[in-house]
């Protein structure tokens, strides 16, 4: 395993993953397929991990500063969670979380919330003022989780292809600095309701 240590605490070490880690990430996806089944209607494909690395950076029209695929490891060095994060997307101080998957055997224990709090603290330390993500409508467990973490819906995007499904995605935002959601929408007008 290669990769820089990003942060640690609560019994976890969180490190950046690299292309050489694609097989490790693929094994994690296959061992924990719930996200893929819930949002895409099928288990992860054989190329799901490679696609996560290939798509970790936004399209060229969206500026950003940095992007990471990261994993949570315990003392056993096994992978227990992962996230994809983009810093300063669209404008400085807006950070986006793409995937956030916690191993199934840890569900219902409060572990996901602990992992997320660590991630949020790390993003804030890196300069985040607003946190952004998308959650699929109907993925009720994820919708409730993100609401409990303090995220609010700012708009919906329809027709987002995932696996064999076309989904509606709730774009959600959480201010973590002095600015409000209205301030965020002034900076990122594409997330206003009804924007193209």
C-alpha cells in the first residue's frame, strides 16, 4: 500500500489511495455492494474502482484545487471505509464529497458518523467553508444520514445515470464557516433551484 497519511484518530488511519490501489478498492466495493445496488440497481461492475479513480476529478469546465480517493484503515490494515473528495470545486472554499462508503459490518454502530466527523474536520482544516454532496432520492438511509450531519437540500437534478438506473439527486450543502447557504448560492449559482 502506498499513499500519504491524510489524518488519523478514533482508531483509524486515513490515507490517500493511488492507481496502484485500484484492486484493493475494487475488493472493498465487491465486499460492500449496498451503495451500488441501492443507487444503480446492480452490484459494482468489475471496473467500478477504476472508474472511481478515472472520475475523481471534475469535468474540465469545473475548476478545482485538488481531489482525493481515501480509505479508512484500522490496526489490521484492512479497508473499512472510503471517500472521494474534491477541494475548492467551482470556487475556493467549497469542498465536495462524492462517494462515502462505510463497510457493511460497521453499519448501525455510529461508525459512519464518527468517520464523517473526522473527514469534515479535515476539510475544514484545509479551508472548507461550505461542504457539498449529492444523495440519490430514494436512498433513504443515506438521505437520513446526511440530514443528521447537518446538510440541507438546495436543489434537485433529474436524469442522472447510475448503473442501470436514471436517478434524481438531491444537491445538499452544509455551511461550516461564517457564510450562509444564501452566500453559497451567490457563489455557486448552478446549485440554485431551477438553474440549468
